[in-house]
C-alpha cells in the first residue's frame, strides 16, 4: 500500500492541499496560526479537523517527552528545559506509568 505524502505545515510555508481533499488547502502563517481555505463550510471543517489532529499528535509526543524528562534532548538544551527535565526525572513518572500498565487486564 502506497503511503500518501501529507502537506508540510511549517509556519510561513503557505498552504497545501489535503490528501483526498484537493479542494481543501491548509497551512500556517508565520506565527503558526492555522489557515484553512475551502469552497464551503463542510470542507473547511475537514481541513480544521485535520489540523487539530496534527496538533494533537504533537501535543501527545511533547507530553510524553516531558514526563520522561527528555524535553531538552528533543527541543533545546536551554537551562530552563534541563531544570524541568531534572525535576521530571526525580518525580519518576515513567516508572509509575509502567507499574500502572502492568496492572491492566491483558484484553
């Protein structure tokens, strides 16, 4: 099965058509705010939903990374992020999560 290329939505990169919805164009302005261009409200909702899904995936990755104490590793080695990572590693949330997962039923 061929995998479709998703639009590149870097801030300021303009707009691109969505896979399977060529009349819907999405993008981000230079500040990262979303841009949706569509011929009608229903198709605009599809574009906005696609952007929400993209943002949600990023949010989940960043939340997991922060809980693991790896934010500075992923984003920037700024002193503030290193301090946050130290705190998160001291809290050891990852170990607690592994314990909780082990208690879940296998189904």
